[in-house]
C-alpha cells in the first residue's frame, strides 16, 4: 500500500460523503508503483481452471474466491487491504466504525472478464450470513493498456443520475454499500480477444451499523436494464449472433 496516497485521500475525504449518485471516492495509485506490474502479471488467464464462471442473464464474468486458490501475490495484495491499519483509515475517512472483514471471503477475491463480458447494474447483498452489515465495497483495477473504447468503465447509477468511472491500473473505487448503490458494467466488453478486465474485490462489514433495508441477495433494478436488451444478450450468448438472426427470420422479424 502507498501510505502517502492514503494520507492525501484522507485529507480530502469530504467528497466521499457528498458525491453522487451515492457516496464514493476514486483513489489512484493505491499500491506503490513497483508492485503494479507484478500484480498485473499475476492475474491468471481466464482459461485457468481456478476461475469459477458466473454466466447467467445478468452476468458474464469469472472469479477466484478461495484464498487457497489465489495466486500468492494477489492474495498478499488483498490481505494488505484487510489489515487493522487500513480498517482504521477507512473508518476515519468514511465514518463507519467497528469495521471488519470476512475470513471466508464471501464473494470477494480475484475477478476477471473478457471480450463480451458484462455485469448488469445491481445493488449487492448487505446482510452477511453471520448477521453483519456490509457497508463498503472496494474495487481495485489492474488492466494495463486498457482503452476506454473497449468499455468496462464502472457505472454508478440512480434513477436520476449516473456516471461512469473509467478503469485503469492501480485505481480503486470505494463506495458505500446500500440497497440503492447500483453499479456494474452492463454493456458487453469490446476489448480484443485475449485482453482481460481484472479486478481485486473486497467487502467491509460492521456489526454495529445498519442503514436502510438489508438485502440478503443481489438486486437488479428492472428500470436500469430493459428486459428486451437483457433477453437479447442472453439469447446471443446461447445461440450466437448467427443463430439469433435465424430465429428472427423464422418469426418474421427480419428478412
């Protein structure tokens, strides 16, 4: 961790509490520069059998959530963000007290997506099986040479306001987790074959805090992603663009 970056962020912490569409902050340079190329190279290719795919109507991505299966350097990087000093820093910056992390890494870890990958806008679960309240998400990107035209920027969404945070290596997006912190990258990635959108993902909990309705599972707002678009995407994933074109001809949608 780059402590100078943490200190500068703490000194300018006011935007964390006031930013739209929900409290968040973007922190560049979270790890020291000499760590960055090593972390970038440590992400396994998506073909690695350690990845667990998450492919359904709302998602096309993969993750490694078991610490024992993670590459050692990526595990070390994640553990750096779970130390007592980082938890204290997060508490001072955000106001959330009694922060803790999950020894079972429920939903956390190493995440990746390739060409065609997506994740629909959603609000994450806020109630841990142990009864803790999840209050913060941290996403740290490691995508060397990533181009904005490939998509993949993190969309932060509400019914009245949205923004896209472009991704770049060694950038952290930290945001409050609630029943209305809708986020994702809903448009399929347009990166070249062989390129990956790599993310280290962490959650922070509090046993002493509760805000709004508690979600036991992920929620996808219908208003944020039209049903027709989602079904079309799923159909294309199942039968391919050629198969979808043939089906459209069969039902008289195109000649």
